[in-house]
C-alpha cells in the first residue's frame, strides 16, 4: 500500500462518495461546513481529495447528511 493515500483510486472514490452524499442531502458546501462547525474550505478540501478524513470526522459528516456510517462504508466498499 502506498504511504501517501491521497493520490490513490480509493481516495478518489471516497471523495466522490462524500460529495455525492452531501449533494443528495441537498446541502451546499457552506451549509455542510456550518453544520460541522468547520470552514467551507474544510469541506472543499475533503471533497477535492486533498484533505484526509478520519473515522470520527466521517461519522460526523454522515450524520450531517443523514446517512449512517455503516451505509456509507458499504457504498464505499462496493465502489472500489
């Protein structure tokens, strides 16, 4: 496994699924960031694939978008 996972196919899939989840929830980057208590640039960097996201942050992101973490992980696993 590469030491820098930012530039992998899996990270591209993760970023796309996060973006798709947010848009399906009807949230803009700004409204999602506000709900997370983060700046809009945080959401932009995650969705652009240049910022790592840990499990706890992903769980919060899923919560804001109304998707359970387990459902999101299943989507991710079936997409890679």
